[in-house]
C-alpha cells in the first residue's frame, strides 16, 4: 500500500514554495508534476487532459470522462483533492477557480501551450477578474530532484526488470537477426516480467549504427564482429529505469576492446567522483578530460548524464550547462560513450541515487564486455 503521507509532504513542499514566492494560487497542467503531487499511479498518458488548481488550503483537479473513473480509483476516498469532470474547457475551469478563490497572484507553468494561456486570459476578462500570472520556470521539476523513499524503490524495482532483460537478450542474440527482432524480444521480455511501460523507445544499434548515439533500430542484420549498443529501460508505476550496455557478437577486435576499456574506466571514475554536492558540470568535465586524454575527445559530444524519475530526462544533469549541485536523494545516469563513424560505438550507462557517501548504482548488470557466442 502506498504511503499517502509522502504525497501530502510533496504538496506541503510546493505550498512552501508558493508562500515564498507570494503566489495566492497555482495552475498546473504538466502530467509529471500532476503525478508527483497527486500520487495517482498509471492514470496519465501523453494527452494534456488535466488541470490542477492549488491554494494554501485547497486542492482541485479537473479531468474528463475518459479518465475520471481511473482517478477516483487511484486517489481513493480519503484524498484531499476535489475531483470533477465538469464539461467545460480547462481555461474556463481554471478561471472560475481564480474568481472563486479571489486569488490575485496565480502562478502558471511556463510549459503550458499558448492556446491555453490565451484562453485563460480571455476567460479571466470575461469573469471581470484581474490577476497576475507569473511563470513557474520548472519550479516543480526542481522540487522533484530530491526523491523520497517511495520513488527510489519504484526505480530500483524497474531496474531489476531491466537487468533481467539484459541477461535474457544476451542469450537470445545471434548473427543473422535484425536490430528490430532484438528490440521486439527485449521489450516483450520486460513486459512479460513486470514492466507496465517502456521508459522510451529502445535503441538497438549494431555495427556502424552504434556510432549514432540515438540510432533507430531497423532491418540491419547483425553480423559476427559487430558491437551492439543497447539503450533501454522498463517503466514501473510511472517511474523509469535507464541502462545502456554494449556487447560484441563474437570476439572483439583489438580496437573494439581498447575503446570499450576506456569507456568502462571513465564510467567508473565518474561514479567515484560523484559525491554529494558536486557540480554536474564538473563530473561531465571529468569524463571529457579522460576521454580526450585517451585520444578520443572528438568522439564524445553528448552530456555524461541526466536525472531520471517520472520523466526519462529531468533535472539534475551531468552536463556542461548544469552548474548546479547534485544533492543527496537525486537520481542521475552515468553514461560516457565513444562513437567512431563508420565503425562502431560503445556506451556504458548506469543510473543510481546520490547517497550520503556518494553515487549508489541501481544498475547491477556487469561492466565486463559480454561476447555473444556465435
């Protein structure tokens, strides 16, 4: 049974931010933020079909008939959220709550679409309500950086499914299979063993395709001597796992083994350097320096890592542009790579939580180079 006090604490954290900023109320439409605040598991999809209105002493949630019954079930009888499916537009619904609450400073997420924002202004004018609409610049996403124990356990569980899938797929792969056949087998295994979603569209990139970090799997046939980059993850109760492993079909060449060993050592060095309060940009810079010193600086151009949670890419980041600290309780990936055009690519990715003593991997799959028997 989920801990409802966890969601109450999240609401209180957000209300603390509202008080600090001088907000009378907030309008929230981002699905990940709504999931975090409400605790309604497996109720959201890709549609922007919901709106919340939050004040210092009230919580209202608007959806439609397609979702209403699910939210009733997920939120339960004791929920503090007042749920409705009134047949009005989201902007009109939000404006009516602004008017009823007499709120004059109403924060709104900067991620809402312009159509909603314009409609809200029109509805406020129609209701003869004057309100300031300051933007929240990913404020809730910032609150979400530090995970609570429930979030961490959901991601640990998702990773157990992901690790098991790696063991399975290494036994499944054979020369002559296509990338798409491997992808289908991998994803089916995760669903059959507890995943209720995919973290993202799985990457299976063999041979020269592996030199493209986000290659789409296709009909390329896997051959003996190929390196295969596999980047994938299981979703569980709306939380994600994220892992990349690179395997070799048959025995690696001297160059393949050399590049793999560099990436493995960089992954380990960055994990050891990631201590509470470190700057994300510093850990990324370490990866760049080590790969450059090894002679492959031109072949690593993406960020070292990203936060994981309700979204597969969220704050914080191990990247050049993220100068913020990585706090205890944040979950982030460690994924150096080297990509040689026309030849192959190697990436090793773990994800884990920043603990009091340092970076603790959720990922349990081996860092040894797995060689597929041919």
